[in-house]
């Protein structure tokens, strides 16, 4: 199976500056190619990756575009491939621009023949990348397979290399363990149908206060210098902000990995809600003609949902399930938080608070998130019994038992 290995790079000052330059070139190629695709779409035409790659090769010969030749050619071609895949998957108009201030520098080396890795000692390894030469990185875990490609990216002011590795491990067979339902919440990150509540504070109170101060300083620097002017003070605040958020993201990823592995080791089927997180966390501001309602409350809810890392937890769960013989089933989330697991009565008033569920019909009381997880598990078992996809609503039923004459 394909898996990822991420290591902290130890760039020299020259290598770090060159990595910034390569990231800027790849960002410019992405934005230029995206605008070209949109121009073609406005005319009712289409341009493919092959044509864009050919035009980019010709542009390298132009003296005015000599900056294109500064970056490794394979990284630029991979940028065009990534753009082509994004446009085919999401549509040309839904693919976003890569901003200089909002998008971290990142580029990929797709050819494993151009990547050479060796271990120097117990703590350090070395990777040779085109036009970078030898680069040291922290050897925190074995590669465990053959390298397929390498991605260099910046996160929180630090540079990392991520190897896509073919580990040679076959997907594990079903482990035969009992099923479980999982509810992702805001008060508690993960609640399970067996009564388990898994949560962690990803930011300490001091870090939360510091984030607020940094946001205030960032806002003041924005108003002082204007949106279109570069400010050294603003760049310094953004760097501090990025380093702090990087630590919070690392804790969130660690929690997701530990919780996911624990679930797939102990259970053979994990049922989760098929939540559209991107749609759920969309802004409620509306337009000037039709302004939204409860905008501040919706913004707080969006921050709480994104802060719990629902999407990242599901990806980690699906990845870990391949190695431990578990199956992840996504079910329709409709009314799972309003349905009584005991009598199946649906009522909004049954959920008295964020944590308490008391059925208005039968009086059954339970933790609200645990009750929802039990409903998710029941939906997941019903789906797997019918043999169709979890998010569909099939009329297909299990065959009736045959009675002996």
C-alpha cells in the first residue's frame, strides 16, 4: 500500500532561500495556468495538460521568462498535473488561486530516480534532490519501503519533506471484532456507541490568549499599512501566528492518529456520519442585499467544528483501517442526534442540551453524543446488511429465512 513519511528538513540558508524561490515559481505557474484555463472556458474551448506543458517548455527559452528555468523542470510539470487533476475533479471555476500570503510554499519531485536517500547516523538522514544537492533531515522513523515521490513543504516556518512510500504491505483481512458507531462533536471530539468519550485540548489557555493577541496585532498592522503594502511588522506577526498554529495542528493530528488506531484495532466496523464539513463551515454573512442571520454565532460554530478536525480524523481513520482489518462505513447523518436509540422516536426537544438527551416519548436518558453514536451504529449495521453504499437509501432488504417443510 502507499503511505506517507514526513521528516523535518535541515536546510542551509542558501537552500532555504532557493526553496522559497522554487515555491514562488510553482505558485506563479499554477496561477497562470489556471487563468489560461479560465480564459479558454470563457470561449467555450479547453486546454489540456499536454498543451500547457508544451507552452511552458517554449516559455523557458524566452529571455523574459528565464526565472522558469531556475526551478527543477519536474516540479513545474507536476504543478501542471496537479492543476489538471483539480480542474477535472472540481471544475475550473472552483479551483482556487494560490496566494503568496495564504498558501504555504510546496512542490513535488515525482520521479523516484531523481531522489536518493541514505541514513547518516541514528538521528540524521540525507536526501538528494534535483538542484538542491544533499539535504539533511531528522531520521525519526524508517522509510519502510520504496520511495515513489517526494514533496517539500513549509509549515510554521519550518521545511519538511514528505515521501510517498510503497511499503509492500497487503491490506489486512477483516479482524472479526465487534462494530462501533462514532459521533464527531463540538463539545467532545469523538464519542463512541460503547460510551467512550475521546477529547483533548489542542490549545492551552495561554496559547488561546496569545492567539487572540496576535490576531489583534495582525488586524492593527493591516489597518495601519493597508492591504496592498508589505509590512515587516505584519510579516513578523504572521510568522509567530503560523508557528503557534503549527503546534496546535500537530496536537490535533496526534490525537486523530491515536484515536483512529485505537478504534480500528478494537473494532471490525466503524460507522461514521457522512458529513459535508466544507458546506457546514461555510460563512453565513450573505450579501449586502441579503445579509445573513446570526452571523457571529455561526462563525463561532465554524471555528469550533474546524478546531476539532473532523475531516482530518476521518482521513486518518480510513488510512489506519487498511492496516488493521477494519471497515469504515459512512451513513446518512439525518436525525441521528434527534432520534431516541431506545424507542426510535424523533423529536428536536429530546436533546435538552449539548450533553443531555432525554426522550420526550419514553423518557430514555443518555449522553447526547453517545445516543447519536448508537444511532449511527444502527444505521451502519443496516447498510452493511443490505449490501449497498452507506450514503444511499436502498429499498433492498435481506433475504427472508427459509423455513424447513
